[in-house]
């Protein structure tokens, strides 16, 4: 059986995602949104959490540690492109699940999207995904649409920040 180099970026991304999840669980979770009782929610108004604005969009320490393992600028760029492509796919699937009011698919893609974002230290997306997972099956149709829009904004912002991070001479 021959190894196809075309799947190398996917294998690398998968391995790094597994490492990021291991690292996150090893450090423990300090997500206050997950600890808050769901009965305190008040519909779509609870979506505008102040926690989302308090967290920096990119965890520079996480991305620095990851790029300490990946020294090649070309491989770093490949990883960033894989993140962008998979995130775009996740957002498309989230929009479809929200439109179809399919909560189980929505939550499945939220969890996958969170793993991709955690790999690259995209804390703004991870925090939003944590909020959504804390709501779980009681999420409403309006909340799904609202969160998807917020996730798309957070992703677009983080994509710019990650590209800027890669362009810094001391990060090469």
C-alpha cells in the first residue's frame, strides 16, 4: 500500500488536534459557562455573554507552543489552510443544521469545530463552542442561528489574526 502525500496535511492536522485535546484535558477546564446552571438562561438574550469579550481571540502561548513543534513556515501555512478549510466546512454544516433545526447535528459540528480551533489556540471560537455545549439540547432555533453568526465572525477575525501572526518576522 502506497502512502499518498496528498493526505499528509490531514494526518498532521488530526495528530495536532489530538495533541491539543490531550493538552487541554491535562490542564483542566476553567470554563465558567459550563459550570453555570442552565435554568439561569433567558432565551436568546443569554447569547451575548460578557465572557466572550473578556477572552483574547487567539491564545498566543498555545500557538507559540504548537509552532515550536512545527518549525517549517510551509508546514505552518499548510496547517493554517487546513484550519481555514475545515472551519469553513464546519460553518456551512452548522448553518444547514440550524436551518433544518437539527440539534444533534449542530452539536456534533460544534464539538468538531471546537477541536479544530483549540489546536490553533483560537480561544474566541473555543469559548463560543463551550457556551453552546453548555446549553446542549435545550438550544433554540434562534440561538443556533445567532451563535452560528457569532462563530463566523470569531472565525473571520481569528483567521486574520493567525495570518498576521505568521507574517511577523520573529514568528517565522
